[in-house]
């Protein structure tokens, strides 16, 4: 498979990896608009395919079923598009061969942020996160730290890493992502 910058043969797939709340969807969509590349939010794709929200899928069928659907939708998107920026779910690279599938199909980028900053952002977020439901603020912070510690070694296998400072503006973080994408091989 050939991966080149959009300015040459127009074939490139970027997969944004990282913990929930780091900004994969927001920053990915902004970058895609600036670079005139299609944007795919894998969670939204799954919801469209399944006809239910991620929360409903977790509640009705459990995490295992969701992870199966996530992998199938990942493969469908890869086979449907030659170029895109994808915001992946936080757990996607940690299950099955998903990280290898993404690395074989494009360029993976880990958006890394500090656990405390992620926990603070998630506490303030109105977005429903199935893995965080029914947790007190203290339980949530401990959960985020533990899960990020488990996932970080997997995320760190990405082709590139971009440090995300959640105290910076979304505009600044998206500019840094765009700069990284423009330099990608």
C-alpha cells in the first residue's frame, strides 16, 4: 500500500487515536475542512449503520458486541475511501487487530494528553460516555488514570504522536494537527 501526502497522488488515510475527550472528533473535523479531505467519525458511522447510539448499543448488547461492530465499520470505511481523516473511538486500537489494520491502511496519529486534564474535561462534558456512566467524579478520575495507563502503550505504537494541551484553544491544537498532517509522508 502506498501512503503519500495529499499534494501528490491524493491517496492518504489518517487515523486519529487517543483517549476519549482528547479532541479526536473536533480536531479531526477542523483539519479535514482545512485540508479538504473527507472526515469520518467512526462512532457516528457505527450509529448510522446500527441505528442506535453508542450508549444504546452498550446497554442493549454490551461492549463485546460494540467492539465487533466497531471493527466491521472500520473495515467498511477503509474499503470505501482512499483518503480521509478518521476520529476513532478511544478503545478501537486496543481490541483485536484494529491497530494493525489501521497501520497497514494509513497513518496513525496518537493525540496524547495528560490524564488529569482528560478527566477534568470529561467531567465538564455533556457527551454521554458509556464507560464513564454511573461513576462519581472521584471514581471517574481514578478510572481515567487507570484506563489511560493501560491504553497508552498501545496508543504509543502509532506512527506519530501529537501532544495535546487541553488548556490551549481548539484552534491552536487543530493548527498543530494540520501542520503534522501536512508533513506526513
